[in-house]
C-alpha cells in the first residue's frame, strides 16, 4: 500500500535512539494501535543500523545485523554461544538458546573477536562488537555499533563500522557511517558514509594484523572528522551568524527586559 510505503520511509530514516518515538508518532497520526504491517521496515532498519539489544537475564549487549541472521527473526552471537529471537518493533530479545558456530574460519572468528574487543574497549565509550562468517563462509564480517544517546540534551549519535575480511586474499573492505541528530530549537542531522578498501594487509594476516589495520583506518577517519568540524566552526558556521552584537559586548540575558532593543543592543542613541 502507498500509505505503508510512506510510513516505512519514516521508520527507515529514524535517527539513532529515536525509533520508538517515530513509532509512537505514527500510531498517534494514523490512529493505529498495531504497526504489524510495517514489520519489514522495522527489520530493515534494525539490520542496517546494527541494532543493539541485551539478552534476557544478561548484562552484555549483542548485535542484530544481516550477518548474524538465522532467518525467521532469529540471530546468533558468537561470544555468548547463543541464538535469540528478536522483536523488531520493540527491539527486545527473547527465547535464548544455545548456539554453536560451525565455520571453516571458526578459530579466526574467535581470535578476531578477542583481539578487536581490546581495541573497541580502548577507543569507544560504549560499543558492541560482532564477528561472523559470511553466508558463503569465504569471508568474515566485523560489525561494530557505538551509540551515545542524550535525549535530555536533545541529541543522539551512532557510529557504525563494517569490515569484510577475506582470509584467502587478505582483502579488507567495508564502510564507516556516523549519524548524529541534534534537535533543540531546531533539527540538525549529520550523516557521513566513508567507504573502506585497503591493501595494507599481507597474505596470511593474523587477527592482530586485521585489528591493527582497522585501528589505523578508524583513527585516520576520526582525524579527518575532527579537521572537518574545525573547518566548519571557523568557516561556514561562523559566517552564518554574528558572534557578538555590534556593541562587541555579550548580552546579559538576565537583564534582557531592561534593554532598549533598538538602542542599547543596536548601538543607537536615545531620542
């Protein structure tokens, strides 16, 4: 239905940490109590955004992505040796079962998970990592999501990384995506998409080599972002507004009611 297509686009473009707000708004606007018809959109959103959830009774976070999907709404986690059902609308996990990874690269997957966990713990304030063999079992997918939500301060953000490593060719490809939404007295959103393709690995690369390559790529991208923000602050943003009134003095907001707007702030004389 055309209506479902429009509503699905709202869900699929929801900012980080705001999927439930979008769902609530859709229910309010449409008067629907159930959004079951939009389940495909919820699934697409969660898998593309590398949704993070906690297993019932556990404290560790696990990922939802196309790379650890078992089909029929179930996903698996290598570190906890478990699979779980996932409700895409509520983003809740349930029905945890034991799961044993079967892959020709099982040992390398576990080595990468251990090596990369140290890197993630050092460089990300809050992140969830997953390492999974691809469907063909010829490559290994490294999936990372780092979320930081501050709704009380009107902003939310997400860093996503995906790296596909080929043990046979030592190729490493993927992307880094950053999504930040700021919505106090306005609505500003930053979306970045950095493709990754590197030849810095040699044949027979170990888990430590892959981790070092990923760390190098992410460090460089972080430095690039910092430079870009600096340029925006000193360039485009600075030109959008005057930093001080023409009097060259900051406004004392607690005395704002006493200002004669056109005279004191504008620098004019009383008549």
